[in-house]
C-alpha cells in the first residue's frame, strides 16, 4: 500500500502545474517547495532527452523549441511502458501526425517512422546473412516456390513522401534538395549499423510479400509491371536482407 | 544462502560508455573493471551486446539496474525480472546491484530514481522485493543508497537503520554511493561523517563516486544535484578516505553519465581512486 505522500508524489510528478504534494519537507520541517521540482524536472528531462536521441531528424526539422513542446506533451500522455528506453517513442510518429500545430509538415510522421525503424534495426537480433550463391544454383521452378526469410534487422517503409531524401537532406550536409516523389525504403544491417536504401521500382511490393511469408514467385507477381527484379534482388542480397532460404 | 563477498576486484572501475570502446581496448589503465546499466543491454542483438561480450572477455563486469523499482509499492514487473535473469544468466557478471528507489508507477516507467518514505511498511515492502530479486537471480544483490532532495514527514527510520535492517532480513549487500551521502547530507542538513560512521560497512560490496552540481532551495539553503556530469568533488574524496579507513579496500566506481568526457579524463578520475586505495597500504 502506498502512503498518502507517496501517492501525492507520484500523481504530481508528470503534472507540471500540480501543487507540491503535502508531507514532503527539507529535512528540517520546512516545506519541500522547489526541491520537489528537481524530481519533476529530472523525469521530464530524462524522457525528453530519450526522444531527442531517438528522433534527431524530427528535432532538426521542427526545431528545438517545437520538439521540446511536442515531446513534453507526448511524455505526459504516453510515459514509457517499460524500463527499456531503447523502445521508447513507438507511438511518437502517430502522435506527431495528430498535433494540430504540426499538420502543415505532412512528411513528419514518416520521417519519425524511419528513425524508429533505424533504432529497431540497431537493436534487432544478429543473424548470418544468406549466402547468395544458394539462389544461383536453383532452377527457376524451385526458386519460384522458395521463401526468403527476412533478417531480424530488416525493416521496410513505404511513404507518399521522399522520406529518405528528406532524412538525408536533414542529417547529412551537402545532400541535394529532396525531389517531389514517393519513396520506399529498406533498412538493412549488414554489420552493426543500420543502412537505409531506396528500393528500385516495384521493390517495395516484392519485399512486403516476402516479409509476409509469400513465395518468391508470388512476391514477383505482386510487385507490379515496372518491377526491376535484378536491381532489387542484388541490392537485398548484397546487403544481407535475408537470413535463410526455405525450399520444399 | 548467498556468497557474502564481492567478487569485483578492489580496484577502480568506470561506468562503461560505448564511445570509449576503442580507447579502452588500447589502454584501459588504471581501470580494472566496468559497470553497465542493465536496461541498455536488453535488446535482442547488435552492437551493444557484441561490445558487452567483448568487454566481459577482458574485464569483470558489474550489472547495475535502474528499472526494477524496488522501493515502489507496485509488484515487481515479472517480465522485467525475467529479462534481468536472462542477462545475468548469459553474462554471469561479477556483481548485480539496484537502487533503494522507485521508478515505475502504474506500469509507467519514469526513467528516474525516486524517493520513498522510511517506515516499517516500506521496509517490509523493500525486503520482499529484494528477496524476490535474489531468488529469481539466484545470487546476492547489492542495494544502493539514494541521493535525496527532500524528506518524507512520515519517515520514522534513519536511512542507515533502514538499510541495515534490509541487510539483516534479506542477506543482501550494499552499494555505498559516497557522492549520494554527501548530496543527501547537505540537502537534508545532517552530517555525512555521522552517516558513514553508522553505515553497515561490513555489507558493502562496491563504492560509487560521481560529480554533483550546486543549486539552492526556496530558503536559500544549498541544494546539491546528483548530476553525474563532472569530476568527483573534493569533500567526496575526503569522505571516501573515511569509508576506506573503516571498510578496507573496495571496488571503486567512477560514474559519469552526462556530458561524458574523453577517455583520458575518466582514466584520470580512476587514477585518483587508485591513489585512495594505495593510501591504505602505504
């Protein structure tokens, strides 16, 4: 059972406007006053900094003051559900999209989704990459029936915006201005650093079908008329996008 | 039930930061062991776990948890305890420690170490939680004294008596954070020397040292902030000498978590800790 002072402490922590709870002192009987705010401030700063580390491109795009305001609202509405701060902010992209003040920046949610995917990829399980020669040795019929197993660190993001170009323009000096187009991004982790790549035409549909567990043949069929199979496959295999090949 | 001596060596250690990985491998001197925050190594794979594996091949590792919320009224998070068991299981660290504090409320993790009143009721709660952790991990844990910015009017026990009783009832060890002693004593107006004199030194398996910032409260009284963002202050080194005179040589950890400097700055702090240990045998 929590005491009254404990309950008061916990309730007031995430509410910046709440009065300092009763039953807290300076150790000599005087009211704690701004001493309580040290804890309140520590909590808000620690959670906001976790979001800043997790979403650096979003922070750059909207500026530090807007980011601090958005993060402050998010952390009060959605404090972390577990002590694993590496996972904090999974709901931040949707939250940003619902903020009236940021509605004008249509691509913000997708940039946040990409940063989240990069972070998930960084912490994903290790798996040796599929040896590409295993595909080369197969006859076409067997290949069409086979299933490629996505590596644990693989992520796919399809955006109506030039999300990767915006990300690079924001994070890397000297990058060209983003073109007006939709972009599909695959994130691979050949070593320890997640790498985002632009997928060739049709590549996103192909990869999405494989991630769902579809056969190679079914994935090629869903990829669409402009699908560039050889460019897509050589990118994915070279980047260690798959960990295994299941044949019947 | 559990081993009562700390298997960490009585040498300087440093809180591990990934950016120091190469510098440590080139020249770790005079650091003899490293501490990591448990929660940073609970991902599924990638660089963090690979670095920790490599580090543990060369050095004893202390796993220091910040997420169990041992001091809180809620039940311990079974899922988190299982994650901890998994980490301690594969890493087999020299030590596991946690805090006399809470961090989770109604399943919301607040990412800070928050204070509790010291009463017979909270004592029973903390002992239950420590028992549960030690049972789950199958090893003795160390419990760390907190840094405090305020006191609960309802508290009826001194912090040292509280910790002494937790040790007596659970068989756990203690992690004595000397900076926390100095910060809390200054903030709450008691003598840090008296605190050290009363501390159950026989249970101490590890020492923490860190830097603090200075502020003041509504009445202009000094309010020290446990910031972990600078060198250890001189009065804290003086308190450390007093601790070592009472306890003998112990593993001494330098914690520096904010505005983390380059490796040589941390190595210099560790060298100062080595000097404090060398003084004992001089």
